[in-house]
C-alpha cells in the first residue's frame, strides 16, 4: 500500500495507530518498501528510501507500552534492509513454512468444518497424499471436493471426493474428452507401469499408491503416485538415486517395448536432472567433490533458485557427472525392467484396460505367481 505514496503515508499510518491503540499494524509484502538500500546512491530510488527511512524513524519513536503491535510479512526476508531487523524494530522472526503431515491434517480438518463431510473420512490419508501442499492449496482441495460432491448430486463430501481433489490440485482436472490414439494410450500405459515397476522393485523407495493414464488438464497424460508412509525430512543418497532410477523407468519401458522413444518423458527428464545436479552440487553426495558446495541457494522461500559458485572447469565436470549419474540410473532401471518383462506386460495390459489402478491392485499383480502366457499387447491402431 505504500508504493508511490511516500513518507507522508507512513507518518499518517503511525499517527492513526497511536490514536487507535491498542491495535495491530500489519504491513504485507514489506519488501516493496523495505528492500536493501543501495550503498552507492547512484541508482537509488529516492521515493522508496524516504519511505523506508520514515518507517524506521517511526518505529524507533514508538512507545511500546501503548499496546501497538507491528507485524509485517514477506516472501523475501533476505532482501530486507538490515536496519529493519534491528532490535526494537522487526526483531522477532516467525518463519511460516510448508505444513508437515500433522499440520496438513489439521489444516484440512479446519477447512472441512465449513462443509458437510461424511463421518468416516480419513484426513490422515488425504494429508499424506497431499505431501508438499501449501495451506492455500489444502483449502483449495476441500473446496474442490465440495464442488465435486455437488456436481454428483450428493449431500456429503466423501473420501473419494477428497482423493480426487488432491489430484485436481496437483495435476489438474481429468480431461475426459481428450482423445489419445490407441497406440498413444498403450505407450502411456507402459510408460507409467515402467515408473511403478522400478519404484516397487527397489528397497527404500516410497510405495506406489495409484497409477492412472487418464489425461489431466495440466498436460500430463498419466502419472504414478508414490506416497511416503511418514513425513520425510531427510533423504539418503540411496533414496535419491532410487528416485532418479524411478524417473527414468517410464522412458526405459517405452524403449524396451516399442524400440522408439517419445516426448512423454520430458518432465521426468527435467526432474531427474534436477535431483542429480542437487546431489552433486549441494548435498555433497559425489565422491569427487565431497562436501563442497558448488551451488548456492539464493532464496529458500521462493522456489529456491540457485547460482553456480565454481570455476568454469568445475562446471563442465559437474555437467559430465550429472550425465553419468542419470545414465547409471537409467541402466539400473533397464536391468530391473528387463528382468521383469512378463510383469511389465501384465501390469501395462491391466492398466490399459482399467485406466486407473490402486497401489494394492498393482502389488497384487506384481506379487502373484507368473502366469504361463502373458502375451504382449498388440498394437491395434486403426
Ligand atoms: Zn514419466
């Protein structure tokens, strides 16, 4: 609210606070006025600096006994002027991070109070599936579930509504009218089964809870959902390597079955590369570099973009190591799928027919004794 209005507005704000005490002054997006001031003053923004100076002056002169609490919020605490954070000003920080499992469950329950919901809903299961979701996304999930119940003419939100709404928020709506050719659907079925098979055959890999080949509005043609049993804060080197192998599993299955590869793996490639790079440059999980940071995280609050902090020669070496790590994971996935070819065909066929299968169905087929004949699905594209 301050931008362009200057120091006078700040004075007025504190005057009002003084009159209305006890009260709370809340400044949202404080970084718009509270950015670090330029040392040189060459490209300085006079208007903004005056506003900031006024804010600092007002905060110093404020009588704490009057019962005025000054709060501010920002997504960029690292960009704030240090003067703002000195004792007597904004001297207490409360980081608001993404909610953990317990937090997600509580947030879901809180928002669910406003809607009619069936008694036997397992909020814990929904919270587990919504790993990594923010408070706003969780609120949205409850809203989506309510809309779905209304659309279906039901009076109560059910577990199925909530599970579907988690997917809607994560992956977008089901695109029921999206036409995939038979061949494409078959490729997607093998691709997703490839991911799930590699995940299931590795120890220390989150269990598969659902596989679907119903296209979503986000552009995903299918996906494999893995849900950790508990909240996971530490990832071991082995788990990360397994994750990369699981990500390559889709492409591996396509290549082994159809002997041609598609663009369907683009997102997998992006993610696998990201994990591999982070292992080498940030987590100290390479034998060559050990515990040396090659990359620094600029802002842990907003997505955490990184910048390289090493020589050009090292950067080249890192690239080669990323290629090597992903390549080794690909070989590992290839080995797993080759050794389980009959299961791949059986599972892909089942998924192709059902379009969505649960983790339990998947594990049942996987653990069942091999059938004598599991013919490979034939390509029946007209
Ligand atoms: Zn994939």
